[in-house]
C-alpha cells in the first residue's frame, strides 16, 4: 500500500498552526520553524500528488491509445484505417516521449505500428514491421510481463508472418517459443489464446486451434478494456467460423 499525505490537512499538528501561529513574533525561532514545517509539508503533499498524477497520466494515456486502436480496428472502414493508424502512431510517439523508460507506452507504440504495417501491406511495410518488433522487444526487456502475454503473442505472430532471411526476420521456431511464453504468462488470456489459435490454424492443427480459440472466447471482458475485448471477440468468432 502506498501512503501519502492528506492534501486537505497538511501537517496540522494538533491544531498548532491554527491557534499559536498568530501570536508568535515574526522574527522568533518558533515562528521560523513553523514556517519551515509548513513549507516542507506543502512540498511533500505536492510531490506525492505529482507522482500519483504522473502514474495515472501514463496509464490513462495508454488506455486512450488502446481505445482508439480498438475503434480503428473494429469500427472503421478498412480503407480509412491506414491514415487513422498513422495519426494514432503520432499520438503514441508523444506518449512514449513523456515516459521514455516505461514499458507500457513503448508496447502500445509497437502494437499500433504492427497494425499500421498490416494496413500498408506488401514488402513496403517490412521496415515498419522490423521497427515494431524492436519496440516490442524493448518493452519486454523493461517489463517481461507488460500487457500480460500480449507482447509475446505479437512477437510470435510477427516471427511466423514475416518472410525469413534474406527478405525478413521470420523464424518459425522462435515464433513458437514466444507463443509458449505468452501462454505461460497468461494461460487463460484472450490475446495469448487468440494469437496462438490463429497460428495453429495456419499450421493445420485445427483441433488444438479450436481449443485455444474457445479458451479465448471464455475470457471475461476486463474492466476498462471493453472496446478491446469486444473487438477481439469478433476476431475469435471469425477464426472459429474458419474451422466449421
């Protein structure tokens, strides 16, 4: 639990500052000490509030990126998505610039760049995909559990979707390792099971794919992530339809 000072009652020591302050001579040592206590009390309150607000701002800004990503991905016509993702990338870069050493903004910049590359398509998107991979790896290096397995799922997808050397960095073995890591971090997670399920469909392992997609569909909608999780359910239903 984090402890913080109450901004409504900064260092109110038994009513001392209300009843004694007015009667002290302006130059007395007690007067100076009391002013010093008040100053540092106010400073501590400000610092506690500032750090709390800073953390809330990062989480709040990341949540905004997530909601906008979901709206573009699941509510916007495909023809308009590339331009929308390009604009969202600029916002993600601004959030990352505010919190350069935090995994969450870097992770979301990588995810959005993946979607932008997908909307671009073709070999022209390869540079964006490489940059997205590097961002996801950077986020994972800072916090291995950021986004609870989603990063590993995205890395697994990239390593099996991208062509192998000399064109790209594709690597089926490495892809499988990342999917396994995603499931180890979040075995019942919607992203880990959806992304691995899609991989299994492409690999021809249909029964196993259905099992993971069913697990993904059973994942509860998370508070604060309803747009994202609802959109993911569309992907799951579409994938399960391919298996019927």
